[in-house]
């Protein structure tokens, strides 16, 4: 049993390393783990080890779980002058979501590179992300006692 498990683990490590070492460019999409509805959010896309011609990347946000309604879309061209990196802003409209804060709601975030589709399920929120604090104390300054 132990030899079988060790052999399986070694095989998995070998396959993982050879797939990364084949020299093909690696496409990357990075986004927040929580997208706020009605607020512009940044999505970072990159093509590592890319050379040559420009690459157009389409960003799509679809409803979850059916993917039958496209909620937002954006497009960017990755160029060698920007090291094939770009920051794209998307905004998810408030329509089509439940306003109940106790329900967890998600969307599909997709980045369509030439020849590859990257997809991530991301939770959405209706909170603005600001916290206001009010106290009965005045503002602290170094000269105050």
C-alpha cells in the first residue's frame, strides 16, 4: 500500500513538472475573492513567457449556476510593451440578484485568451466596503494630553 501511494505521488509530481516545463506560455487571471455589485472592480490578466504578436483577452461575467445571462464584459489587448500584462475594470450591475444579505450569491468570472479559457467562481456582495467610526473623543494629536 505504501509503495503504491509513493509511486502515485511521484507520478503526479512528474506529470505536474513536465506540464510546466514544456515551454508553453502561461495565462493568468487574478481577481478579488469577493466582487462588489455596482462598483468597479479590477481584474488582472497576464500571459507569462509570451512573445510575438499582441493577444486579445475577453473578460466575461456570467450568472451562477446556469451561465445563461452575461452580466458584464470587457476586452483588453496584451502587448509586449506592457509585458503582456493588463488591469481591466469590470462592473456588475445590481439587477438579477436577490437583495437578501443572508443568501450567498456567486458569478462566473471568465478570461478568454487565444486558445484557452480561464474560469473562476466568485462570490458577490452588496456592501460598499466602507466603515465609518464615530467616537466621543476628539482627534488625537501628539501635543494633546
